[in-house]
């Protein structure tokens, strides 16, 4: 094991960190992310890559293969950093020679021969026995129950089979983060976050649309309830979520505002119905995934008519609804309330379906507002509690999609022959596979680090970083896996075509990449720079 090389890797990360620090100070001095968007975006992605590389140092100490993977990822990070920096050194305010000290290290670990040697060496995960059991359990279920449906659902745009929902409920997948006193399986500590990452990766490896994404929406509502719900609300809803008696869709985004959550228009106005206190909801929500099959919507609405309060005037309501048809639905209430869902056709990520939902005077009881009176105006914060973990889960979904693409590419490369030998013996193919192995393991290990941070109430920015890194990486990995398949990669006969279009959505939902980089990561980097 090259201990000296890990030391050089750590030094390279230190130098990269210093360059980003100078860039952030320049960004701060020139007006911040809103004024220098390109600089802010590049700094956000560069810092995410640095933190991903840093997370691999401990992993690299486990053995020779692990060390090579870690050092190769650090070299890859520096290459990315230099590619963003070159020609913009003045904009960043840094010396172009600042990384010269690491040149020999980068040359060694970007060497094609070194990367080719890692093509079929993705490295062990080094999970404890408890987490190995989680991995084995969910991988077995994914292979036996989800995978056989994946291609059919994708090609025919059909619904998530009910046997998958029931099977995941039996495995406890919907209760991983629900405290045990409310019918879940969480005992606190690191376990729930890491277990959720592992489960999500394995389910996404079989299918993003009918596997990995199923546990995210219940998770978002669970986090909001645990954060701000009354005891009565926790006892009413959490046990039902844990058993899948209640399935959840999230209704936050609106057609005119996208990621600008603070500007939403949907209103919830206090109103009685047959003498019962409650709220009338009016507005339009979009990209409500799984909304037809869901039993409730976790809906963010403006409860304070004073729009100058922006996000401080928002509250979260649990909105019950009947189960609807995938092709669209219309529901009415005796009091005249109306809910209409229109499906949005997508190129991938099929099975759960997304909808635009219009609500007209849709009434919900007062005790369906999370936190009730104490929760008025706190909906943005409750929603973010769930969304931060949702970003970590999205990273895990990306890792699962990448892992599936890598495995498919390895299998094809070893079996497809051209010019009398398998294409997997050619250097160019091996280097592609080697870089895939490096990136996937890096993203995975960073997700575990972020999970540990979040279990301590930290890691909000890191959750955005791991999402930014992993989702962009998934686009490259799935593209190259498709390329390795040649013409067959473009055919629906092979799974890589599905993985490619599924990967494309990852940088869009749970926080669009640009918004995440500018409004979360870069802004937090500037805040930290000012504080120090």
C-alpha cells in the first residue's frame, strides 16, 4: 500500500482547498454568487469534488486497491479543477502555478495504465456486518422483485407494481427513519442515514423509477413530521407511513417558480366546513411525482397573505386524496372542492409518473397543518428538513444508477468481441471503466460521510455537495456505459439506454444543479468565508 502516495493525495487536496478558498474570497469581494454566477457555479462544483476526494482518504488506507482508487480520484479532482481554472485564473484571483507541486502525483494517477488496471477493480465498500445485511437484503429484493419489471415499466410507461410497494413495506423500507416509538425502525445515531443510503442505492441499481425513488417521498414527510409535528400528528401519520398504508407525494414546486420556493402562490386560507376548522387550498403545483397513486400530498402553501414575508409565510399541510388513475384524475369534495391531476410525459424516470395538480377550494382539517398553530409560517423550514436528506438520497440514487451502468458495461466489454478479442481488453475501454470505478466509489464513500454528519444534525451543505457531484457524475458514467455498448447502447434491448435517460433527471429534481450550486453551496461558502 502506497502510504506515501496517500500523503501526497492529502497534500493535493490541501492545495486545491487553498485555491478554492482564494476563489471564494474573490467571489465575496466581487458581489457574491448573484453577481458572478459562472465563478460561483464552478467554485461550488470544484468544492464538491474536493470534499468527495477528501472522503476517500480514510477509505484509501484499507489496502492497495483502495489506495489506488483514492489517489486516482484525487488526481481526477485536480484535473477537473484545472479545467475550470485555466483561462479564468484572473477571475478566480489565483496563481496558475498553485498546483504545480502536485503535477507528478497527478501524472502518476492519471496514467492510462494505472486507470486501466482499475477497470474491473471497483473496490470493496468496507461496510460493517449490520450494513452488509442491509445491502444484501435490499439487493436481493431489487434483483428478484424490481429488476424483472424495470424494462417493461420503462418502455410501456406503466405504474409501479403493487407487489413492489408491499414488498418494500414488509422490508421496513418506509420506516427506516421513523422513530421506533412511532412504528418505525430508527433508534437514532448513524444507522438510519447510512442504512437509507445503502437501501436507496441497491433499489436504484435495479430501477430508479420503480425502486430507488419510492422511499424518498415518505422520507421527506417523515422528516417534516419528526421536526415539527405534534405528538398527535406523529402518532396518526408515522405508523401509517411505515407500513405503506399511506403513500406520499410532495407538492411544492409551482409552474411559474420552479426552485424559487419562497415565491409560491398556492394559498391555504382558514375556513370552516360543517362547523369544523380547517383550510381551503387554492393553487397549482407541478412535478408532483407519484401523485396519482399517493394517499396524501405533502403540500407547501402560503398561509399568511402578506407576501413580503416570503418563505416565512409558508406552512406545510398533509392533504388526503383518493388514489387516482395514472393517465389523470379529477376528485371532488361535497363542499365543492376540486382536485385535478394532469400527467406530464417524460423521456425517462417512468413508473411513478409526475403530475401538474390544480386545487380549487380543496378543504383539509386544521389538524392536518404540520405543527398546527405552532407550525404556521414554519413550513419552509420543515420542508427543507426533508429536502436536505432528500438530496443525500438523490446522491444514493445516482450511485445506484451508476453502479448498474458500470456493471452492464463491464459485462458487455468482457463478452463483446471485435478483431478477435473482447473489447474489454482494449486500453481505451479499460480506462473508461477504471474511471467509472473510481468515481462511483468516491461518490459512495462521500455519501457515507454525509450520512454521518446528518445524523449529528450537520451536513446540510455537504448533502448539496454530494448531490451535485454524484448527479453530474451519473450523466458521464451512463453515457460512457452506453458508448461502450456501441449501437446496442442506443437500443432499448439493453438496459443502458434506460439508465442513460434516467440519469439525466438527477441533476434537475431535488434542487436543480444551478440553483443548488448558486443558492446553497456557493452562498454557504461565501458565508463561511465572511465568518472566518
